[in-house]
């Protein structure tokens, strides 16, 4: 690892760090000198990411938590502080999508779970890190939203789009309210990215289709850019989209009917 990197000795907490964008972002931040706290619900994939980081010469701490639960989010931040020090960079990446994307049939509990994971968790973690960031004179809060925030549809579902729009708005709130306190808030809006969340689609994209999507490493580079800029500069919003746009009309039509009553005319 580069001990002379822009993020040397900074503490970065990354949620959803066991795979996809979170794993790629954690590795890139560690490569630039950050001490990385890997947070997720499953220990095994987190340990694999941590092993790769430490093998490359970096520092990583694994912390298992469901950050949609306030107490667990606070405990993750406390663990980071105890092991490495106060969090300088918070990367809110944990997310989940609807299995029933049509709001006509989305179960109430599924709506609550998706909103809790994609929106509530961001609030809990941000609130937990802000006191230390204020004490330090600054910090970075980077949240992975989605282009579904701007173009909600049946691919991610109603709850997912609403939650991703919510976190984009929340990052705007942080930027407008605390920028003069040194708090940098960035929302990253990816288009389709070839991550495990694609497996939860009503029709999971084929390997060929995923090859045309953005890669987790592409979004990770955007996260790294936002985190590693000098404190005098901030990027409020970054959009990362596939260069080529694919035809999703078939996917949308299939998604429209997931969860519909069997006797409903189609």
C-alpha cells in the first residue's frame, strides 16, 4: 500500500463492504493509505475483503452489523473509533432492492425493509459520525444512491427509487447545512452496475448484459475521488453510468407483473 497516499492515516468506514461497490471502494481507499472499517451483515465475505487488503499491506477491521438498526450503526462507529480512531470518511453503500417492484403489490414489510436499508441506515450512521467530524474540523460523507433517484422505474422498484431519492436529498441537506463546518457531502448515482444486487432482479441480467454495465471498480473510483480531494474542494454529486444504454423494455414488462394476483388480466 502507498503510505504517502492522500488518505494516509484517515479512517474510512464502508458499509456493504463484503462485495460489489463496497468491496472495491474499501480496497481502493486502503490502497491510498486509509485504515478501513468493513461493515456488513455477513462476516465471511467481509473477512475475505479484509484478507485481500491486509495481504496488500493495508489495514482493515471487520465489523458485522445491520446498520438499519440505530444501535448497531452506532456500535459500528464506536468500534471504528476504538480500533483506529474517529471516522474521517463515511461511505454509505449498503443497499437492497424490492423483490416485488410494482407498488400495487409490494408488501408493506418489504417497503419498510428497503427504506430502512437504503435510507434509514444513512441517517443513523451520519448522525453517529458527525460529532467526531465536527470536533476534527471536517470529514466526508459519501453515499451511493442510484440513477433510480432521478428516473424511478420497475427495475429497482418503488421503494428502492424512493429511498435512493431520499438519500440524494439528504446529502444535499448535509452539503447545504454543514459545508462551512468542513463537512463534505457527496452523492454518487450509478446506473446499472454489475454487482450481486442484479441477482435480485425479477429477470436477472445475463452475463453478456452485465459485461456491458459499469463495473464496481468504476463507482469505487468515483468514491475515492470524492474522499481524496483536498479539504478545500467538494463534489456534491457524481453520476456513473454505462456508456451504452441497453433495452430494458422486456425487463420492465416482466417486473410489472411480479406479485400480481394470478387471476388478474394481463
